[in-house]
C-alpha cells in the first residue's frame, strides 16, 4: 500500500526532502506537491498495485492452464509452480 512518501517520490522523482512524524521537510527547488496531488497519487499507485496483483494472478492461471493443455497432471503442475 502506497503512502505519502511513495506518492511524493512518484510525483517528484529524486526530490530532496526529509520526513519525521508524518511531517515533510522540503529542500527541493521544485514546489512540494499539494495535499490533493499527494492523495490522488496514493490512490493511483494503490490502483496500479491492485491491477498488477490481478494481472499476476491471471498470468499464473493462464500458465497453469497451458501446462494442463500440454498433458501435465494437476499434481505435476502443482509440483512445478505450486498451484
């Protein structure tokens, strides 16, 4: 799950800043992202992570089915990929 730091780094790659107790100490030439920008970026990063998780599960299921289609048994597939 993305947090405020992840969002800032996504919005301002290589930004020069620090944080302590959820307070940001901005030392970069570029303007600090607004709270709204940070919140939106956290949501975007979390959505991307969830989509990747779903896609990974779909790829795994697809690979399993291809192995089954080649004639492997469920037990053989499970031994190979743990599914």
